[in-house]
């Protein structure tokens, strides 16, 4: 049962608000009740003390008159009359030793009170100077009483019967029942509790009604709207029809929803772009594998058709020269000249193959020398003029030199194949930020955004390869169609932290 109540409180905002109002109110009223009860009890004790003191003084005065007149019958009659009023529980006249010498209807006369009794020990356990005049105790018969001890002092009128040296000749003990006073206090406390319960219940009802109309109904409306968003791609819009905290909360949620929607659209665009890049990368890998196989076929074919034939021709010419060496020295000399020419051709063919695969000048002399050799070989063969301005005073990291070389090699091949240019400018430089490279031509130009990458367009494949190489160096590649005609290719590679 308790667990169900706790669970219901945790799952209900109304219960939480109710407890938030009821508990502080209950605590405040509880404190006020305790303070009021303590104050009322103190007032009751003061009234009892005053009543007992005044009654004790009155009884003492009457008893003293009866004692002076030696009217013991009158004393007994007065005590009987006091007891009959039922305002007093006990009225005892004790001698200095604590023995009862007078009591209403002579009840308990001769009884010797024991100071060790519970109702007597409350005072007699204390020193004489600290003993209270009155105290609440439980009498021997179990009744709670307010007990007042009124000493009867000796004076000249008592010297006939008592020793003048005896300061106290007796003790008047009066027990006033506390039941009526405690009942009045309890009744007042009960009335207060009834009113406070009604106050708490009314407050909770008013608070719940107010909250339900002004707050909780709106929160439930928000909750209903939010529950409908399951499976939706975009967040719903909450009604922000007020300037209070809930209105501000709804507006903050709507702003968040707009930001989430913008991020969703952005992520969708990024996902589409990533998918396209993955498709392009897959196509690039496929093309690279095909290009690798084609390159192997070309190298094998050139080795067979050119270098192989040249070496075969060398063997035949060497055999012929050997035959003519003695019989016809002039013929042998001609054969040796042809052998030298064939050897030169084979050397050039081998050099071209090595340069196509990887130029040794890149490793030996660096990027500028390798690009100059490649430009002379590719552009010079078709009559395109070129200039190369290098401001590199030191070598770049090997992987950067290779990447830049391949990028410019592809760019030069594109110039020869597609641009129709007659002039090419190459610029290489290095500054504090990194390496910069530029290639400009005066051809017809092109827009890289219009070059599609598909199964038939190798030009797009070359551009994608250039982008992949620059990305591996954490650099940037920018291709721009020049206003006056031609194309500019710019690359930048940061060098900070590189060895």
C-alpha cells in the first residue's frame, strides 16, 4: 500500500504540488500548535498556582483562628466543608514530622507521610532552598493533582501550646485536581486541530483547483502534444500564449525544436553528401584498380613491343657483327653502329617507363625539379609553353612532395587533354602557414561542379583523385574558372608539426 502511494506521488505532478503546499503548512501549524499548547499549559499552571496559593492562605487564616480559639471541632467542620465543594482533592494539616493530624471527615488522620513516596520525592529529593512551593504530582490514589505546601509559622498567639523556639508548627497540604484544567486545554487543542485540518483541506482544495486551471491543464496539454510526436521526424510546436514561466518554457521548447529541425535538415544533407562521397570513393577505388591493371598491361606491352624488340634486335646485330668481324670489317663496323643506336633507343624507352611510374628526380632533386621534368615532357611534346616559379628553399616532407607531384601531374594531363591552352604557369612557395601551389592556364576553362563522376567520365575521376590526395595531407584544393578564360588550381597544405 505504501509503495503504491509513493509510486502515485512520484508519477503525479498534482500530488507533488499538493505535498509541497500541505507539508510546509502542516509544519507551520504544528509549530504554532506546540507553541500555543505550551503557552496555554503555562497559563493553566499559573492559574492553578494562584488558586492554590489564595486558597491555601484563606484556609490557613481560618485554621489559625480556629487553633487560637482551640476550636478543633470548628477546624474539622471547615475541612469537611472544603472537601464537600469537590474543588480540592485532599486538604491535610500535618505536624512538623509529616503526620496527618487533621483531614476532611478525619480520613487518613494519623497517617505518616513518607518522604520517599513518589508524590513526595518530587520535592524532597531537592535541597530545602530549592524546593518548589507547588508542583504537579500523581497522588497515592492515582489522581493527578496540583499540590501546594503552605507552612504554618509560629507566632505569639500560638505560644500557649507550642514552643516559641519552634519556627514551623505545621504544614497545610492542598491538592487541587488538574483534570478539569487539562480537559479544558485538551478541548481547546482539539478545537484548534479541527480548524487546522479544515484549513489545510480547504487550502489544498483551493490550491489544486487553481493549479489545475492555471498550470496543470496547460502542462497536460503540453504532455498530450509531446506524446503525439512518436514516430515524427520533426518536433511539434507548443502554444506559447502567455508570458509566464510556462509560456517561456513553451517558447524555449519551440526554439529548441526549430534548432533540432535545422540540425536534422543539416544532418540529412550531410548524410546525402556522405553517401555521395562514399559512392564516389568506391568508384575511385574501382577506377584505381582498373587503372593499376591497365598500367601493368601497358608496361608489359611496352616492355614486350619496344624494349623486347630492341633487345632482340641488339642480339641479332651483335651476331651479324661477329660474323663480319674478320671477313668484312666495314660491314662489322656498320653493325656495331646500329647496335649503339638500338642501345640508345632501349635506354630512352627504359627512362620513359621509369619516369611514368615514378620519376627518380623527385627523390633525388625534389618537387620543383620533378615538376619541371614532367612539364617539359608532357607540355613540350604538344607545343604548350610553360613557366615554373619555385620559391622552395628546402625539401618538403616526402609524402607531401609525392601528393603535390601527383596532383600537378594529373592537372598537366588535363591541360593537355581538355583545355586547349597555349600557356601554363606553375608557382610553388612556402611560408609560415604552410605550402602553396598554383597552376594557371589560358585555355577554355571549366566549372568543377559541372564535371560529374560516373562510370563514363574519367575527368571527374581525376578530380576526385586530386581531392583525395590533398585530403590525406589535411590540405585544401580550390579550382576556379578565370574570368578572362582558363582555369586556376590552388592547393594549400599546412606544415605545422610535420617533420
